C-alpha cells in the first residue's frame, strides 16, 4: 500500500499531467472560439489567453532576461524548495506541508508552460459573479491559491507559540 508521501507524490505528478493536458485542450479548442457557461448572475468564460507575466500579467513588460530570471529560475528554486520542505515536514506539519505542496505543483505546472511555450502561461478561465470578474487563470493557479489560502487560514486560526 502507498505511504502518505508516495500518495502525495503520485497525486502531484497526476495533477501536473492533468493541468498540462487541459492546457493542451484549451490551446486547440479555444484557439478561435470562446464559451460561456452559467446564467446572468454567475458564469464562467472559457477563453484562451497566453500570459507573458504572472498574476494579472504582472511583470509582462519586463525585459526577456529578467523574465527568465524571475519566472523560470526564481520560480523553479521556490518550487523545488517548497517540495523539499513539504516532503520533510509531512508528518510534523501536515497542513502546512500540504499547502506548500499545492503551491509547488501549481507553480511547477506553470513553469513547464514558461519553458515549453515561449515564456507564456496558458490561461483559459474567467469567473464572473455579477459585475465582479476574475483575471484569466488555470488549474495550476487554483492549486496555488488553494495552498496560499490554507496557509493564511492556518496562520490566522492557530494560536502562536510563545
């Protein structure tokens, strides 16, 4: 039977494969079309967007070498560190370790985009709630935000030591 770490590693690899597969589908299916699902109050737009920056295209205007340094090298280092930290702390801090793992696999999948898609990340989802609209995002971004949310909630709700 799988150990918890083996299961987590397997699920992480499966997530990256799923995210890359969905991005390939988006590249083909949304190349010339977009789709809307929902009603007048809440709806989801599926539309292809190749993002040369980070969240909300931050950093898109940086020089190419600086983008490589920040979005490939630095993100790669942070993802590797988060994966190693999560692996080492899986038993002692499972909530934080799982959150770090979510952030790392999401970052790794977006890093794969940058390396193999000319420095761009494939985004394809926009959530609309009334007049509020998110930026364009993907499954990897959801994993990153879920991990960050868990870390914030854990930090707020756990009593401090000391």
